[in-house]
């Protein structure tokens, strides 16, 4: 769905309503020419005059010829049933939406359109620090500890409240900051996340926030090693858990395909499968004959020559 509009020139303002209706159709087709040309188009109008084939003025003939380039089908629809085209002009808008308070809220929302990708852009941090009453109070009551540090971002400069040369993160950005560092650093632990975040940022409760972010991370919860040492003995070093200790070789076949009566379509396949039970890595190779010499030859070529030599 698309809308387009333009201002009428002085001559067009003196046209009749039916003529302006045909003009709007012609201008719409002209505006979206690259999209509509070559398509099956049906134009709905609430005036019957543009649908007729008799024209009174040359101006209407010229506009109608312009529309014929697209080959549209003109269909008459009653005005009460054509609600889409008149949505902008007949939309009910309350008076409160034009009040000064509504415009102030709209301007406030426009100010909150900050760069995405990094939660600590200087522009957004400066805006959030001004909204944080607790941080502003600390800046006024403790001017020696909390100072404004100039920080450059792209082509703009912003002054941020800092403590010990570290940016004081407002409360609204604390969880977002810790979560961004956790995802960007590829899911580090609680201590590593805290130390890395504290290199540039600071706030009260930094450690609990990092702990909460790590515990709520679904990937960390799924991949975290479970502590099962209590009450259990360590597993014995069996060949099944030692990588590249004992390879398993198993020949298979023959696998027959096609009709035996038709030699040109009949196929018999022999293969051998080599696998390592500890790592789960395996390879399957087609062999010509199912004999011990052929299997040993393919085992040496495809397994022993490319993988660690087994103990047994």
C-alpha cells in the first residue's frame, strides 16, 4: 500500500471534481510507473464520469491517454465503500493529538533515537545520565569524585559523568551494558565479565549484575559443565573414551541395485566403514572386492595416512 500527493497548480484547482479524480489517477500511475508498468491494474473511483468513454475537454482526453499506456480497468465504487483511498482525509483525529503536550512527547521520542549496535554510545549515555536523578544528585553533592569527562563519538562530542576515569553507567543501561559485553566477549564467566566491564564502566552493583546476566543466559546454562564429582568415582580410561586409541573397521555389502537380468543397470557396491568410538568421527569408502587385503589397503590410505596412528 502506498500514498502519494502533490499540490495542484492554479489551472487544476479550477477543474471539476470528476476531472480532478481522473487527474489523481493519472498522476498516481505516473508516480509509480516503474512498478506498475506491465501489470494488470484496476483503478477504483467513486465518480462515474471517468469511467465513461465520452470526453468533453481536451484536458480530460490527454489525461485519459496517459492512463491508457498502463491499460487500466476503471471501476466505479460508491464513496462509502472506498475507505482506503480516503483514509488520510477522513481519519478521525482527536484534538488532544494536536496539543502542545503531544508535540513535546513526540520530540522527546525523537531524542531517544540513538545509534544501535553498541549500548554505550556517548549520545545515549549522556541522555540517560541526565534522566537519572540519583546520578545527577551524586554529581552535585560529590563534585570531586564525579566529574564530567569529554568523550568523542563519530563527529560529535559529549560530556559524560565519570568516576576515577570510568563512565558512570545510569541504571537504565546497566543490564544492557553487561549483557552486550557478555554476548560480544563470547559468553565469558562471571569474574571475567566483571573485570572486563569494569575497565571502562562503573556502577554500584556491577558484580551482581554480571552474575545475573550469566545465570540468565540460555547458552551458558545449556553448555555449563555439571558438577557430578560428589559421591561418584572418576571413569576408568577405557578405549571408548580415549581419542584415536582403537579404530573400528566394518565392511558392508554387497548392496545390489537394478535388475540382474539387465547387466547394464545391475550394480553391486562394497564399502568399508572406519570409525573412532571416542570422537564419533567416521569415514565410508567404496571398495572393489570384499577381501582382507583390499580392506587393509583402503584403511591405510584413508585412515592411517591422515589421522593419528592408533595405539591398538
